[in-house]
C-alpha cells in the first residue's frame, strides 16, 4: 500500500566507518554524533540527510539547510525581515545577545519565513532554528508567524511550518506568553477561519527535535496535518520538569513521536530523507479542484458477466441469507485496506483522533481516483488472528469513529468527496469504550455526516453490523457487495432476544432481510456490487475495476452541485426511510 510507510526507508552507508582513523585528520572531516557519540565522516552525514549513518540519530539542522532540503532549487524568497525586537523586561544584555546571534547565525530571529515551491506548487514555508536561543518564542517569532498566516490567506497559499523550540523566551516574560494566543488566534479566530481555513487552505506542521513548551501548546499542534521526524522530543513540559513534579521515572519512549502516534496526536512519522516527497505529495493531494469528477474520458463499466470466466471456483447459486452471512464473515474476503490499495493511487494514511489514541480498526487518509483527490476511510478486519487482534476484529472504539470524523471534516474543508468502506460486526462494546463514550461518538458521526457539504459514498464490503456500521454509512448513496450483509444486530442476537434460541440464527437471517437483494428492494441501498464468485484476493482486481468505474460515475453526478444541495439530498434520502 502506497501510504506513509513507503517513505520510511532508511539510507545507511557504513563503508567509510569500518576503519576509524587514529591518526591526525584535517579539521572538520569528522563530526561527533549527538546520539551515539561516535565519530562519523562529515560527508556521509550530509549525503544521508544529516542522519547518523551508524545509529540513525538525527542531527539538528539550521533553518536555511532545512528549507534548502525541502524547497525547489532557487525558489525560496524570504519574507518579513527587519522586525524590531523588544526588551519589555529591560533584561540586561538581551539586545546585545540578539545582535550577537544575528551575526553568528546569519538570521534576524529564530524563525525563517518565506515563499517557495515544492514539486512546483507554491507554498509558504517557515523553519525554526535552535541555534537562535533554542528557537524560543518571543515577540518577533510570534509576529512573523502571525504575518505568515495573514499573508498566506491573502494569497491563497498553503502553509508548511517546521517547528522546534525550547518554549517561551524567558527574557521577554509575559510578552512571550502572549505570542501563544496571538499565533493561535491567527489560525483559529472567526476572521482567520473565513480567510484561511474555510477557504480550503492547508496548514501542515512538522515537529522536529525539540518541540516543547509554548510552541507545542500553540501553533505547532494546530495543523490540518501534523507530522514528526523520528526521535524528536515533543511535549509541553520537559521530561526533567515532569519527573521532578510527579517524583517518578518516565517510561521509555515518552514524549517521542512513536508515543504521540500511538496516542492519536500525529498523522505520521516521516524520515528526513523522505520529507520532501511526503510534503510534495501532501500539496498535490490538496491542490484545489472545482468539481468532484475531473476524470479522463472513460468507457462505461463493462458487464460483470465477463468477469471470472477463467476461475475454477464453483459459481454461487441460490445462496440463502445465512449462506451470505457466512460469506460476509469469511476471513478470506478482501479488507478495506486492500480495496483502498486496489482502487486508488497515492494513498497517504493519516492517524489519530487528536485526543486519546490511534484506533487501528479504522484506516483513513487521502488518495486519488484517476487523479481526483478523495478522502477514503475504512473499517478493517484482518486475515489472521494477529492481524485481527491489531485491528480489534474490525470493531472500532470511540477514538476510531472520532478519527474518521476528523478526516471527514477535513474532506469538507478541502472540498473532497468521502468514500467509506464498511466491514464490522459492530462497534466495540468493551468497558473502556463505554467509559470513553461509544454511544456519543457514534451519535456525533451521524449528526456531522448528515450535514457534510461534500458527497459521501459508503460501500458495505462485508458485515454491516448495527450502529457501528451506520456511523460510516450516512451517505448520499450506500452500496453493498452481493455477499455483504447489513443488519440491526447479528442473526444470533436476533434469535436469542426474540426466540430465546440462538441456534435459530439461519431462520433469523431470512426474517431480518439482511442481504443486498433484500435491502435494495427496501430502498435502503442504491447499488449492489456483483460477485459472480465470492470476493477474494484472486478476483479483487476485477471487482476493484468495477467499483472504480462506478465510483467515478457517482462523483461525476455530484459535479456542479452546491454543498447545501449535497447535504439536502442526503437528508432527504434518510428522511423517506
């Protein structure tokens, strides 16, 4: 799958380090790794994106170096130079310190801001520099960031910020603290939402080592997309402060990207050598489109009777509802992740609910459908016990539904259609799920999905179990695979409650009308995806091709409709049921 993981490949050169020279060498030829403490050949560090070729540890790099590594050659133009610094506390020698640092770093402050192109796409880019008072945030830093967003809004440009900081600038006292509110207001006040966020403009925040204090508690964590470099220290309070406060030793990996990803606060961890490619793809996927169906000329979907002619499986005939329940539950059926991989290109997976954790039962992100950016979300199962444990057997927790909703609201902001794949026996009903508000999370999805101003297509590819499935199926259209099921509860549960005998599940399946054919007749779904043979890895390409063409037809029908019209049509669809 072409997600962020494909950018994680490391480039390591060990050849130059097999024999460390013990004799005198020219000054500057070797440098000491700040992580492992080993002497490494400088040219190897530079060629490896300033990553230690021995331990993989990251060297801190200057703002100018950072921008040079990311921006198209010669495209960067600096903005907002010459802003006068203040000394509100009349702190001794502070003005002189600033002047000395300006001369030493060739920067006028701890952040470098300007315009550049990345992959040919115009963007506003900023990079903080720890050499300048640990990139602490004082008046000038706050002012530059605020002006950055104001100007980006005027010009209709996306923003990329490389964040690193020791926090507030002590020498400026309370004035430094106020920059947290000022920079955050530049992003989140009603005026700014109207001019930047509601205009569909992208803000990507990249957290590097260290990102702490007031920067973490303001603009660094407000990105539409939040990425991080491996190994970075990221947190509000520093580890030493926390340990002193609580009197406990912190666990291994605390306040590191992997920790934040697990706890739902990052979209992804990206290696430095892949950062330019990731950001270029991110900008491409957020390039503004005026309609939902800008596709090359395409023939209509071919008849499904041409599919599967060379297959050896026995063609399905006269299947009962219970037969289809068993097929829908089969571990051999392709998962949501596999459909995403087969149908779409450029898939970039995003993680986390921004509050508790990343739920692996929900996979989601951005992809392209023949060049058209779309948001794709799926409830996924595994094929093996290990895979199923990882994704909780396709039973989302509240955090999963909140992650899905976060991605759908992003889709609305950027004018992308939402395509959701549903395959779940139902929402997770464990103790922790109830403690964190499972019912509220599902209800919130129903409320917000009903009012999304972009098209929503939901496809039930396996089990559609109760409210846990409906939470991703409030679509303008809902489709089902021929062997999928969609139910108020399991046939076993239905038989147990109404007939006091779970063994009557096969009879219950017939009474409940759980199959695609039944639900099409009831007007619950709009389309049945044919399965001449039960869906499997073998015939996935053919089914995916059929889905792809039908999805494009669906999106073409939405082109030209206003957001209000799309939401109204969705409301009317469910109003008549």
